[in-house]
C-alpha cells in the first residue's frame, strides 16, 4: 500500500465487488450449494464440513461430488453420521473425488461420529474448542488434533489442514465463513454465533492470493498461514467487524472477472 488514497480506492473496489457477488446467485456453482440443500442446523453443519473438505478443483465438480456424498447418506447427513454402522460405511466405498478416496470418507464419517458422540453435534465441538482456546487459529489446530485422535489416520490426515504446520487452511476458513457470517444476504448461514465475524480470516487460495498481491494488500509470496494473517490484517482495517466478507470480492475478481 503506497498511501491512504490508494488504500481508500482499494477498499471502495472491494466493497463494490462484495455487494456484487454476495447474493444468492453466487450459490449455484459454489460448494456452499451443498449445505444449502438442508434446513436443519445439524445437517447443515455436516454437509458444510464435508463439502468444504473436497473444495479444490473445478467448482461444478465439487458441487456434483458434494451432492453425491449427500445422496450416499440418504440426504440426512447428521442422522447418517450419528447412527452409521458397518453396512452404512460399506456404502461409502462407492465415493471418490480426486485424491479424496473412499477410505478417506470412511475415516471422516467415523471421526465425525465420535465427535457427535462426545459433544452432541459438530457445532458443539467447535464451540467447545473455541471457548477453550479463544481464537480461530488455536481452534483449527485443536480441531485437527481432536479429529485424528480416534484412530491412526495415515494418508487421510492430509485432507484436513493444520495451520500449526503452516497451512493456509483455506477450506476450514471457508467453512467458518459459511457458518459464522450473518448479513442476511442469503449466502452464509450465520449459525455459529459463538464466534464473532470479526475473528474470521480470509479463506486464502490461489485466486484470492493472486488478486490480493495484485492490489498490494499481500506481499508474502507463499500461500501459507503467515500470508493469511498478513492479508486478513489489512481486511480487518477495511472492516473491523466483518473482514471475511471481502472473500466474495477477491474471489469474484479472480474467477469471474479475471482481474
């Protein structure tokens, strides 16, 4: 950032693009379309977590495979996870998306089942960890540790990011945006009120990172957690109460406008 005038122009651009893209039309080809199939919070939480888990690659394919997961769970993801038995796990053997294979999905469902048995709902587990740690970084680190405490995960562990190892944790930050932000625009759900939107980080991926560097609000070259902290600090200065809203603007500029 060179001066306050330039900073103001960038903020105005991001505000404009946030208004343009944060609307229901955004949902159709976005992974958030998967949890939007449900009305019950418990179902939304499970669908959001699983959809975010496979959110890399072409957006229409992510949505397609996310819907396939829901179909395998009879469109009752919370009930399926809570009561899944051996025969139910066998049904999941049909699923594969890129490097996320059936064995990974089986592990994820099993770990979710354990969390639900321990905390009642997936949301309650996040609430417990957040109240214990008090910030999103430690929440994500703790969730990663607890998620893989039930059984040796092997290669499956790579499908859940850990910022303690430097990961930008894009998919987890994206899911938190979905579940925490509540601006009544019909996109994000705003169901997890135990986290304030002001505490959220930007879901940093190749698109939002590229646009952030082009605008001068990110200088770090690696798309890692330090980059997430750097760009999120600037976005917090633009809007202290809701910095993650600019995800819509940066993503839209990168994907839709090829800025």
